[in-house]
């Protein structure tokens, strides 16, 4: 199934930033591989992108926390002779906003296993393929939480600090190659993120964004497409982007200034 077009892998494409990223690359004419756990959403998106943009779209429903499922996914794309040109490591989540003294072990483990270990499994396997052809770009979703700890954020912060550190170390490891590594660090983006954090409590999730013109998933997808399409000699290592109404984790203007 190799093709002259680029192959872009987007993890966590059933919602939010991943969904928009898959869409913008397809609109750009690239072939897309989308992953996530909700198979119905992946199938729907794959059909839509193929119809709207006449590109090839493959979808794989699996849990990024499972090393064996990640291995199976990579074996399958290898069997189709696909070496990804871009891997967007977007699948990730936060759970709860509890202080360390009250937080749940399960929440901590889910964040660590998804945001750090899942990202590492897929990255390790895809980078090996990229190194063989000396081409590729890994784009990791960090966060401003990778720079600024906040109350109740301890383990989510730790996972995003880890993504930042892993991105930096990967850039060093890949010095003898043409492979680029970018970490994109958004502030508030209005997606399913807060609803997942608060276990489906939509009212609590909505209150996070009160009075703020947040970033949209499309804003982040635009940035990802931009860095991926810069000349190969250009390696953007980090991009931090916040809403104009959010200059720092807790420095926020909630006065609806864009209404
Ligand atoms: P979202 O709307 O909740 O989307 C998260 C995506 O990750 C979903 O497609 C979900 O798919 C996937 N995912 C979660 N756990 C997974 C697992 N175990 N296996 C496979 N896929 C999994 O959130 P988002 O805002 O777009 O977040 C995307 C990334 O941006 C995350 O890494 C997040 O930390 C980061 N980020 C978000 C914000 C923000 O304010 N929204 C700010 C900074 C950084 P399934 O549920 O179908 O598995």
C-alpha cells in the first residue's frame, strides 16, 4: 500500500485536536492513519476524509496503553509497506484535579500509562522505521502544564514534563539523522479534555472555559500542519501557544473580551 503521498499517523483522532489534525492533513492531500479506542468514531472519520479529500485513510482501534496492541498496529503498517512520514503523538488525557493527598492511584496510573508509556511505545517502534529511511517527523502534544505545575495537577503535570523531556532527549538522539522532533504546548483548548478530566461532568468542564475565547482544536491542527511542512532543514523544537485571554496557567482574563 505504499504511495507517493505522505503518510501521517495521528493518535487519539476520535475527538479534539487529533480529529482536527487528521482532517487538516487530509485536506492538505496526505494519506492518513488514525487511531483511538472508539472504533465507530474512527470509522466515521475515515469515511468522511476519504470522501471529502480523496486520500487513503486507515483506522486502527486500540488502546495506546497496551504495548502488545501498539506492536500489532506497527506490524500491520509494516506489512503494508508504510513508513510514516509524520507521527502526531496526540492521544492523552487528564483525570481529576485532586491534590496529591487525596488523588486516586487509578487516575495517576491511567495518565502515566497513556501520556508517557503509550507515547513511548509507539514512538520507539515508529522511530526505528523512520531511522531506516532517514526521514520523518515526530510531533508530540505537550502542554503549558509541561512548564507550569498547578494545584491538583501533580501527575498530569509530571506526564507533560516527561513529554517535554522525552522530546528534548529525542532531538539529541537523532542528531545524525534528518528526523525532526517538535513538541507543541497549548494552553486551554476547548475539546473533550475537561469532560474526560471530570469523568463526564459537562457543567464542571464548561466552567473551566467561562468568559474565555479558548483555542480551538483547529488552531492547534493548523500549527501542527505548519511545522510539519517546513523545509526538512528546519526543526522547530517547541511551540507554546495560549489563548490571548490566558497568558499563563492561572493568569486568565474571563471578561469575554472577544464578544
Ligand atoms: P480529547 O478531545 O479528550 O481527545 C483525546 C484523544 O485521545 C481522544 O481521541 C481519545 O480517543 C484519545 N485517547 C485517550 N486515551 C487513549 C488511549 N488509552 N488509547 C488511545 N487513545 C486514547 O482531548 P484533546 O484536548 O484533543 O487532547 C489531545 C492532546 O492534547 C492530549 O495529549 C492533551 O494532553 C493535550 N492538550 C490538551 C489541552 C486542552 O486544553 N484541551 C491543552 C494542552 C495539551 P478514545 O477516547 O477514542 O480512545
